[in-house]
C-alpha cells in the first residue's frame, strides 16, 4: 500500500487537473512519469510525486482511470471508457 499525504486540497486539485486533461485528451495513456511531465502542466505550483500517485490511485478506485501493468512491471494509466446508450 502507498503512503498517503495529508494535503487533501492539493490532491483534489491534481485529480481535477487530470480529469480536465482527460476531457481534452480522451485517448491519453501514460505512466506516472508521463502524468507528472505532461498531464499536469496547468498546475500553478510544484506538486510531489506522492501527491500525484495518491490522486491517480484515488481516480483508479473511483473508476475514472484504469491501471494496466506492463510486462516490465510499470503501470500505465488511461481514462476508463464508459458506454453511452
């Protein structure tokens, strides 16, 4: 299990930024490093790796993101697609 940070406001800001990024880039798929380097460019301040990982894991738990483990053990995160009728 990961160590979670206490700064709920920062984690919420990261989650909102990720969801906004995915609204614009619905086919985005990336590693934690990719999320840090590309998905969060709009954040007004530096965030920690632990805060970003916490936000990602919460979005996975909420079925916003899907996590896939590659053969080398690295994780890829992608927007979970919903079926609309």
